[in-house]
DNA sequence: TAACTAATGTAACATATGTTACAGAAGCAC
DNA sequence: GTGCTTCTGTAACATATGTTACATTAGTTA
C-alpha cells in the first residue's frame, strides 16, 4: 500500500505498528454508515478500496455532501487531534468499501516495542494536513471572488503560474462545480473572456493572452 | 504566553526549547514583508503582538488578502510540513508587529537535551491543523451553497445546533463577507426569510421559527 | 464512411443579487 | 435631553447568473 500516511515505512514495520495499535480492516456495503453524526470519535480511517461520502444528513431526509474520499486517502482525521466529542458529519460507503480503522491511540501511544516509527507517522500526518490546508486555502480564496469572471481569472492565473498556457484535468462540468457555478454560465463567461482577448480556450487547453487584464479582474 | 502551540508546556521548558531550536523574536514595521512569494520556506511564525496580513500581490500592484492572522496564531505552518519549495503568498505586517520565527527543525530535530517536550509540540501542531481544517471545511461547505438563502440557512442551522436561538458575534458587514455577499443583499434576504416565517432576526439575535423550512433550503 | 454518444457552446428568459443612495434606529458622549 | 457616529434596513435599478432547451463539435465504435 503506497499512501502518504505510511510514507518511508516498510510494509513489515507497517504491520507491526498496526497490530500494536489495534487497527482493523473493515468492510461496508454501499450505503452503510461508517460513522454517524453524534458518534464519539475514537478512530480515523484510511480508505483501502472503494470510496466514501462524507456528508451531513438533515431530518427532512436531505443529504449534503461535504466531500468524497477515495482510495489511499484518510477521513475523520480532524477529530483525532481536536477535542470535539462528537462527529458532526456522517461517513457513508459510496460503494462496497474497505477501510482501515486506526484508533487515535496510534498517534499518541509511543509504545516501546518495535514501533519507533511513530514519529514518522506523525510527521506524515502533518504533511497530510498541510496538503489539505493548501487545497482548502486555495479554494476558499477562489470562492471569495464575487463574480464568476473574478474566480475564473484567479483560477487561470493560479494554474498557469509562470507559464502562459496549461491544460486542465477537469471538464467543464467539474470546473463549473469547482468554481461554484453551472456549466452554461461557465461556458458563456469563458467565451466572453475569449472574445475580449483575455484568454484562449479550446476544450481543456487554456492560454493566457492578456495577463494584466486577468490580474485586473482577479482583484 | 498562552497559545495552542505551547499548550501543556511550562514557560521554562518553552524557553529551553526555543533556544535549542534557534527561534528568534523579530519585529516589523507596518507594511514590511515578513516573507514574500517565492522565498524558500525555512521557518513558521507565531504572532506575538500585532497582526499579519497573508496575501497575494499581483504585478499590476493589486493585492488580494487571503486571511489575517492575529496574536497567538501561527502562519506559514503549511510550508513546514509540505515539500513546497517556495511560499506562494506574502506575509505583510498589518501594523507594527512582533513575531516568533521558528525554524522548521524545531519540529523534527528531537534533540536529546532538555527538549523532551517536542512530542507535545507536535501534538499541539496537529491540534492547530485540526481546528483550521474544521473552520475551512465548514466555510467551504457553506460557500458551496449557490443561493444566498441556501448559505444563510446552512449558517443558521450550524450555529443554532440543537437550540432554537443564538447570538452571532459578527455584525452584518462581517457576516455578509463571511457568506460571500454584500450587506444590503444579506439584509434583504434575512428580512425576506423573516417575513416568510423561517427565522426571527433582531440585530445579532437569531431565532429559528421553521426548522424544516430551513433544512429544505439548506439543500 | 456512418451512426452514436458525450462534451461543449448558444440562446432566451426569469430571477437573484450587486450597487448606490438614503432613512431609520441604536449606542454613546456631552 | 441634543448631537454625533455607527449599524442596519429599504428601495430602485442594472446586471450577472441560473435555467432550460437546443445546436454543434469531438470522439468512438461498427
């Protein structure tokens, strides 16, 4: 298993540590709850196979999806290191899923046996948090833009970096969602920006034609 | 100094650790850069006095503020635990400010002298990340709402929790900003929701009148 | 090639929301 | 109390954007 949590840790060491921490592999059928709002957090989870939906359910039956967690990614990690006494969201198997349930003690009980690698784990955990913080900061920054053009401009400038062109790995549907809008609105605005000579767009290829102009809008 | 980073660590121990890690207190005049986009990250920072603006500057001279960091809070922490080779934002003194510059080694060099408390520091650091993740997740969730009413509904439900009324510590201006809108738009919508019997608003006091209705809109 | 599907662009319309400017209410100093 | 400032609600208007439905293009399979 190659995942950030066990980076720099051999498979053998991994096994020892997990045994020592009483981590368990568990499987869930599609739709089953892995944990629920209000449960008291005792473990965090690593997705081994499948995907998990992290969401909030309302009494009316509505469900709001916060995010989807895929293989090799963790969830519930926020609760491992805070003092929250309850989960405030649900984790639901999105499909048949296998997860590794890792009791929080794993991170704090520096046992004296063969588990000298705990420090590495903790370091990896900090790395995971860092990456997530990056992603979230960027997205929050993006969504702080009030107009769609502003958000598009910020997004384009961020992805392009020093370069003047790039390819996106999102299609229009995904991009519109990421930018907090709808596909037709996004298309319309992209074309308008092209007509005005700010950018050139061709499917997933983007080219900056007027950097200053974009920076003007990316206020 | 009472801050989360040094939670459970006596002042004496703190001093030892900081000396051993070569942490330095530094002061900056208002407007001075603490670090700049492109600098290579070597330390993280704790605000001792004043406040710091974390922002992105554009060549056009425009500046976008990502967030403001106040006393006892840290910044630059994301770069301590990732492999990014450059800061991608600037940190600028918002006013005359004193910060503690903590070299990254602080977290990894478990020196053998008097610094047994490093583990605690790392744990505290994880707690800081957790809290930030909570805040950011909530805000991202909120901003995922496409209509203003949706966002207001989510916000009200979240703050109220089990209860039916609460007081906000934000004024209309701040709240509108938090919800990604403008003050008049917020006022208009709040009043509309009051007229429709969803909530009751009186300055910073909010009361839920129709929970199901709110949940309906908080899709 | 043709036929089909998925992705993307377009257009018309309704509406939510930003903008601007002002009015009323609350809080505070005197 | 008066006068002042700050916060909040209101109204009119312009506009950005969601909605819906359809057209066009690219990609894929036979």
